[in-house]
C-alpha cells in the first residue's frame, strides 16, 4: 500500500511539472515560485530528495535570473529525476549540461 501511495504522489508531481512546463512563459515569476514551492514541499514530505533539491535550486535561480529558458531546463531535469528516481550527483555531467542548455539548443 505504501508503494502505491508513493506511485500516486510521483504521478501527481509529474503532472504538476508537466503543467508548469506546458504554460511556459505565460506565468509570472511569483506564480512559478508558488508552483515550484508546492512541488518542493511535496517532494520533501515524501522523501523525493533529489527532486526537492532541484526545486530549491530552481527557486534560487528564479530569484537571481527571473524568468527565462532556465525554467524549462530545470523542469526537464526535475521530470527526468522523478521518472528515474535518481540523485542528480549520479547523473553524468554531460547530461546535466545538455539538460541545462536552452530548449531551442536541445531541439
């Protein structure tokens, strides 16, 4: 039962990340902060530590850089981390660099 609950939470988090990514540049920075903060809070509560750290880093990046391609890059990393349930430190450095590139460069 506990495993089923974690799968449901993982699916909910994935939907939140996808919804945020789908809205792209149409959200204000404060709204993105709120959405990412909710993701971070849920990730912390259910011990998705890698996702929590990425959400925290995205919030910090938003504070410094505002709105831009960095948001979609972090959302991609968050989605991949959640899907694989791995630690970012375990990801190859080249993969992180590629995922951090602006979306138009990755296409």
